[in-house]
C-alpha cells in the first residue's frame, strides 16, 4: 500500500491519533477494497463464529440489548483466549493513553430550517416546530443525537446510519402543518406523516369524498388529535369507521376516542359453519355425469 502524499488525506482527529502513538498512516488505493484483506477476512471469520455460536445457543432472540451485549462479550473473550501472549507483546510497545478522555460526541451548532428540519452528516432529521429559525446545539453520538437549546436538553433522536436518509416525526411538525395545511400535499417527506397504514387509508378516503385542500385539512386535524391525545386510540377509531364503511372525519374520530369505542380485536374472526349437505350435492353431480 502506498504512503499518503499529504497529511490532509487523513482526518484531523485520525492524524492526531497517529501522532500520539507515533504511527505512520497508510492508505489503500482508490477502488481497491481488496487491499483491506486482513480486516475483511477478520470480519468474515467473526461473522462465521457469531453465526455458529447462535446456532449452538439454539435461538437468536434476546430479551434485552444488554443480554445480547453480554453474549458478544463472552464470544470475544473466547475468540481472544489464545491471543493473550501476542497482545502482551504489543501492549509493552504501546504508549500511555491521553490524559484527557476523548469526547464521545461531535457537537454541531446549526439553525433549524423553515420546514423544522436539520441536516447532520448528510441525513435529515425533524425537530420541534417551535425551534424553526432558532440556533440549536446537536451532540452527535454513535447511536443518537442530543438536541440542546442553550442549557436545556430538548430530546434524543435515534441516529440514522449511512447517508441520504431522513427521519421525520409527525409530532414535531404537526402544529406547523395545521397552520399551513397547503404545504401538506407537496411536502417532501409526506410519507412519514402516516404513522400506520390506516392513517394512509383515511387520507385516501378523504380525498375521494372531498376536494384535495379540504381532505388535507381534515387529515391533518386527525393527525393532530393523534399527536396530542393517543395515536393507538385514533388508529382504533379509524378501524372502527372502516369496518362499518362510515365516512371518515375528525369529528367522528374524536367522538369514538372520547367514548372509548374500540373495534373488535383483529384475532376475533368469525367463520360461518360449512353446510355439509353441499358435499352430498357434489357427489350427486358426479354420479349424474358418470
């Protein structure tokens, strides 16, 4: 593998790591992932060992994430049991860790856009609409984003992996959309505003019964009720209306939710008894044709 032509080929933080341990960085050539063969092979062997350990365990389900982490720690200890001597050789040559612990997060100071979204590491996230055009601090961790305004911690958002993705929570933007319902029809992330398939069905039914602008306003009011009251109860109310082929409206949804009206459980299936004499008719028809 070739040496880098300039320090800028490594990130500032990685270059700092190399400098602290007095290492010389090397890079693979563009479009030659095979040059990472040692790492790729180690990764492949670990995945095989994990798959075999799960088969021996007899099941792949874990009650909690901590239980899964403990399982992985045990597997790592088993795989590394025969590497202790080589590890001690390397340990004797390693420099001490930095006195100051590295930060576990990367901070960003960013302004919230007019659509109540922010862009972090090429992914889009929604935040509460009251933060529109406000400056906030985003602390990016390995698995989450922490949203801060001043000294106030607003919320945590699960981090998206990869790039070009989006995570829009309808509860963040419903107040903004209700005030500007005309933005709903052409909203870029409109698919994220249907929490369940029944909400999508409700919007389609409203479009059949009303003009597009009226359907959008009515649906947003239903979605607002779900955000401020109970999403599951609103979903049950919509199923109740669909089961009876009743018109969809925010007034009927509110009435059913407040009344605590619930549809029959999805598992309550009634199957009519099969009339056994029908089989006699089949036999008779066969005899006649014979």
